[in-house]
């Protein structure tokens, strides 16, 4: 690639945190879906984090981790937990029923990623400083002559 565009895999990785492996979803074939552990998510550079409530002992454990994350999130929860989760879910994030068909989960993932187009800074491709630092940590090791990484620091 000589057009200066970053490889698609860097821009379209989804970290999947669930008890089961990420699904094979044809509708998401251009995205790399990676199984992730909860402790890895705080530093994740993925475009989207998918957290399945069943992966956590209590809903309060899910909420505690969720509140520390700096990336867009899709929560998969049981129907009986929806009302509680909506009470603390950020307007920039989303949820889906854990029992939903794979096609619906894929749709919600695509909607969440499409929503980022208007909530993400077009220059940095992140929503806030913590996300920018996480994104830089992901990109710096990939820098090469073919895909250079430039840094600009603005202090105000």
C-alpha cells in the first residue's frame, strides 16, 4: 500500500470478552475479532470492545470494568439486566441481549462502529486523550517505512 492508508486490521479490530469464542460472522468479515480477557481491555486499542455479562461473576464487576474503559463498548446482557445497565450505560455505547441471534449482534456491532464516524475526532480517530494514548501504544510498534507514524503534541 503506497497511499499512506493504515492496514485495515489496525482500524477494524474488535476485542471480544466472553466465555465462548468470538462468533464467525459473515457480516463482519472485514473486521478482526479477537478473544480478550477482562484485564486486557483497559489498554485495548481495538475499535470496539464487546463485553458479555456472563463473563463476569456479578453485574457490578462488569460495571466496574466498563467505567474504566476508554474505547467504545457493546455490552451483551440478559433481558432481566437491561433496565439496570441502561442506568449507567454511556450514550456513546450500546447494548444487545446476550441471547440475540448472531446476525443481530453483528448488526449492533456495525451500528456501533458506524456511529464512531461522527463521535470520533477525524484527525486522531479517538474520542478522548486516554483513547489517543491507547491508540498510539498500538500503532507505534507497527511503524515502518511503508506505514510511518507521526506524533503531534498540543498543550493547552
